[in-house]
C-alpha cells in the first residue's frame, strides 16, 4: 500500500523520485493485472462499489473540504457543480463500478484468427495497454470511473486529479484499494499521485519508462499542455464545441425538447450543446418557440442576425462566441441554409466531438450523419448522450477526438491493444 498522499513535495527532484517510484510500482502491478482472472477483477470492482456506499458519509465530508476550498478561491459555478459529491452521485459511482464488472473482459479476446499457406495458425488477441496515466480536473467521479476501467481492462492506473478534488479522490481511491485488497490484487494497480504540486504533471509527461498512454481530461489549457509536452502517447479531446442543428423537417415539440435537454440538462459536461443551428426553412413559430424555451429555462442566447429578431431577450453574438465552449447556461445560435449550411458551419467551428441533427426527413438526416466529421453524430437525440455509460460501455475514461487508436467514448475495448499469437508445427522459413 502506498503512503497516504500529501499536499506538496518541496523540491522538483524529490517529486521526480517520488513519481519514479509510483511508476515502477505501477509497472509491477500491471504485470499482475495482465494475468488476473476475470472473476478476480470483478470481485475487486464489486467490493469497491460496496466500500463506496459504506463510506458515503466520509466521502461527503472529504468532498465538503474540497468544495469549501474551491468556493473560497472563487471558482466558477460550473466547476463547483463538477466537484460536488452527494449521496446520489456516490451511488452513481458505485453502480458504475458494478456496470464495468458486468461487462465482458476485453483481455484475451480473440479479435481474428486465420491460417496462411505455410500452415501457421495466426490469432490477433486483445491485451492491456500496460500503465495508463490519467490527468484530470475537478470531477472526482473520474477517479472511480478511470480506476474501474483500467482495472477491468488489465491496466495499472496512475491518477492525477485536480488539486481542487484532492481529498475527494483520496477517499475514493481508498475504496478502490479495499476492493483490490479483498481480491488479492496489488493496491498499486490504482494509484493517486501523492502530491498536488503541478510539477508532478510534468514528471508524468516524461515517464516513458513507466507510462504507456496519457489521457488528459479537462479544459483546453490542460489538454493543450499535455499534447504539447508529453513524450508519452496521448488519447485526448481538446473541446466539446457541440452543435444541434434543427432542420426544416423537424417535429417542433421534439426539437424543442431535444435542444433544451442538450444545453441545460447539465451545462458543465463535455457533451453539452454549445451552438444551436436553425434552418432558415424552419417555420418562424418553431424557431421562436425553441429560442424562448432556452431563455425561459435560464439560458442566455447569443444569436446572429437571423436569430436576434426571434426574441427581444437574445443577445447579439460577437467575437468568438461560435468558437467558445461555455460549459455554462449560455448558447450561441445561428441560422443556416439547410443541412448543407449546417454541415459547412460545423466544419468551420466544430471540434469533432459531438454533433446532432433533429429532422423528420431521413435522407436529410443520413446526409448529416455521413458528412459531419465528428467522433459522435446523433439523429433526433440530445448531445448529452455523448457518454460511455449511455453507450452501454459501463463508464468511460473520456471522449476522444483522436483518429488513431480510440475515437469517441474511451471504454474497456479502447483501453486494450493486441498482439499476434502464432502457432506452428515445426515450420522454418525458406
């Protein structure tokens, strides 16, 4: 078991030494996890889920320390929302662990198998990536999700949560360690970086000896830094500049419900819609109703010249509004010339994360789905479904906009790579 995390470490060299020890321990644990039986990994997860429930009071108390400190620092409302834990969110974490336990084990899965003329029998078999470093901000539930996904997929995890969630994450990792202990697996399989010093992030980005993949999950500044500085391969998304386009063929009531949900269900998640696109062919009463529903729901609407006349409460869009990830009750809105106009708008302003169309015309919808180059595209559904759990993946470690290795929700299968297993009968190559 690791020593209890501490708030800071005095010198950069001490941090490097500390992180090197964390990395070495993770590599040893990864070798054990890679060979661990599915039932053993599942036991670790289900015991950890029970431990989370049993520790609800302690988790809330630890979280209150983090929330209080964040409020004293004047952190924004959306960040506080991401940080807060209550009984419902803790139960959600526990269920997430159980959902991951119930999923098929990706390790050892035979992806393909064939024979070649030489008589060799060749199989492509899924194996763990190894050691995964996850760097994230504020949301303590990421600690549980990332730890669970790495464990089930046979990977050791090094978790570097934001300093604002340090006490919450420490308490969550203690529950994961209880599960690992009861299953006879090394506690070092899931480690929380034992310092809040930012120098630890720099150390992780250079740990090519110990870490196989880095996954940043946070705001643009964090992701940009990781992508710029990391010597370790990165799975990341930069921003969720997500659009919902309402076509002229859309059902008015459906469109209104989807748009309001896509923006306001939870404004601080990366799947929230940030820009509303309204077809100029959409009847004016429907356009007005959609905009009014957003405004009545407490959302500020920043509209272009086509949207401003729809409601006197609309604020004129200026500057970089159509390139801004608000993560707040603010939405930019524009009118476009049909589906082709929406596709072109998204190509200019989107981040290849998640984009949706609301339409009754199937041909129009299929044109959108095939042409919009995003990791997730939806028809007649809220962008808030951009979530690994909603995709039946149990949980996710993030939404990737990468093109290589993983794209979209990063779940169990995306945390595996593969090797070739070749069986012969004495063949030698001529």
